[in-house]
């Protein structure tokens, strides 16, 4: 059957047709207007989100937030380790003043996962900020060389020493990575942001801690190249010159060169101060055999505190040389006393004629520049990694050994035995030690990448006191320290004469 159908008919007037089309047009315009408004709302919402996101990124990366986070982190760490802070600032055992033996109070350990199992090859305090110090990491094993790292720590952001038996890493203020192991560091005495560095591959470089741009700060400000005087052996020590108005530092290497590096006109230039020949004259031209033997390997250097033209060096062969910049072909004196490599040499902080050395032959020797025989000799029973005079007394020095012990001597109290012998690490070798220039603490570094801070007991840091009615200004105290060392030298020389008879 066909589908059902119906017949429909009507009359459409002109105005009805117009109203129908007009209604359709109005509906279309409303729909279009609604779509545009939605799009504008979406665009506005997206612009606001982008603006808020950019503002958030700016806040996160702003120096103000970084400074606030640093302050907050330091406050949290100081509150967490308040007992160590109290020991560092206030703890004094007055009974130590009447004891013969001293002790070292452990404070903080500075350690980072970035330098795990690397040797601490150098430590140096900043001369301007007494809480800031730099640590160099490398390797003393020539078969296990790799990249090097420099970490700058501060005592203001020191972590608690341990947590449930585990050592916690400390966050450094600055991190510098170099292509070879770091062997030596030194801060400029005036421009405290300049850090000179000597590397295992013979390169010397300078970093600027005051550089605002983090990317530029990570890269060396200046660096030596093969064409610009680079050493061919490890640079074992670098020392900034104290000459005013000149940015200059010196380096010593086992390639036999003592080199001066000058920063001038945005360029690092070099000149060899001396070549360390094996002959006492320092001139290999007069001795053809010396030319065949080669140059002596330089291990350490230090400049006289009263005349920077005079310096002493320790060599790989165990010799100590006193030299001058004025005559690069001659040694002023040669001191024979060590049978193995000399690891460290230091002028006395007060007496300009006294210096000290330590060696792998287990000994520490005190020298007076006018005598080729050592003034005093101390056998420490193991290889001595470093020795340093104290900044507060002319007769106090400290040394570290490879069996993990720190030894502190005060020659005005005991010329034969240390006042303190303390083991501070296990299953590791101590490599370096340095005194804080202001506070009574020392830093010791070991062969596992850890730096330990230790506080000296009162009887290990006694200074000369002026008599009643006498001036007690720093210059007068310095004279008293010099007189104390002079008395010690006089007594020691008299004892030597009696023994030689």
C-alpha cells in the first residue's frame, strides 16, 4: 500500500516571508557574537596565564629570591646544628689553660657527592671573608687522573656533622669544574674575589668569584695555553704577589720552572723567574753533566714576608733552595736536610729569618736562613703531608700525617714533643691543613674528599701578653712574638754548640 498522504495548502504573505528571514538572520548574528566573545575570553585568559607564568619565572630566577633562600637555608642549618654553633662561638674549657696537653674539638665536616673519593689537594681561606674557604680536588695517583673540581664552602652554611650515623653532604657556595685535577689554589690578598688555580696538566687559570653572570663565573677568567707558557708537569703551588697595583702570581712545577704570571690589558702573560737546575750555581751552562740530568723538580714555594724578592723553594729531590728574583742563574743558599720530596715550605708569620719544611721522609724541620743545618728536626713517624705556622704565635705550628693524625707544637713550651697528637680520620690519609686567620679553628683535608674543621683548645693558642703598664697594640704584641722566637733560637744554638763539642 502507498504511504498515507495529506493535502495541505496556505497563503504566505510577503511580511511573513520577511519575518522568517529576519528571525534567521538575528539568530545567526547572536551565534556569531557569542563565538567571538568566547574566543576573546580564551585569548584574555591565555594572556593572563602567560603573564602570570612569566612573572613566576622571573621571581623564581630573581637574585632577591636566591638571596632569601640562602638566608633561609643558613638559618635552618644553624638552628639544626645549634649545639655545634655554640661550641664554635662560646665553648671554652678554662681548665685547659693549666693542662700540658691540648686537644682539638671536631666541629663540621664539609663533603659533597660531586667529589666522592677524590683527594683534597689544597685548602685556602679567603682573606676578606673569614668564613669562606676554597677546596681543590684532584688525585695524587698519576695513574688515576681525571677532571678536577673547586668547591667554595662557608661556615655560615655548615651542615650538622652526621645524621643517624650517616654523613650529610654540604652545599657549596660556588662550584668550578676544570679539565684536569686541581693541585693548588690561592686567593688574592686584596682582590679577594680572584682565585688562582694550578692544575695537574700544567695549566694555570684564574676564576672571578665576583662575576655576576653565573655562566661566565663558571669559566676561567684567564687560562694558560701551550703557546702562552703552560707548564709541562703538575703545578704544585701558586702564590699571589702582594705588590700593590699589579695583578701577578707565581707558580712552581716539577718541570723545573718558577714562572711569573701577570694580568694586564685583559691578557695573561708569563715570564720565567728561574729554572731549577741541579747545580748549586743554578747555571747549567758551566756543567755539561747537569744539562744531561735535567732540571730539579719544584714542589713548593713561599715568599719572604718582608722582601718579596726573596723566596724559598722545596724540591722533589729533598733540597731546599733560597733564591732571589734579581739573579735567576744563582741560588742564594742550598739547605740539605731531607732525603725525600719536600711537600710544604712556610716562612714564619712573625720572624723573617725562620722557615719550616715537611717531607715524605717523616720529618718536619725548622730552619734559620743563615745556617745550612736545620735548627730543629721532628720525626713524626709517618709521611708528613703539610705543615703550617699559626697566625697568632711565632712558636706554634701544626702538621698532618698520612696515618690520619694532627700534631700541634708550641716550641716555647716544649721543643721535643707536640702539645697535641690527635687522630681525626680512620682509613684515610690527611693531606693538608690551614689555620683560620681570625678564629681559633683549623681545616684538615683527607684522601676521601672530606674537609674537617677543628677548634683549638685554649692552651694551643696562647699569645704573648704585654706586661703591666706596657703597650698592648698589635705592633707591640708582634715585637713580643719576635723576641720569643729569638730567645728560642738563641737557646737552641747554644745547645747545638754544647753537643758539637
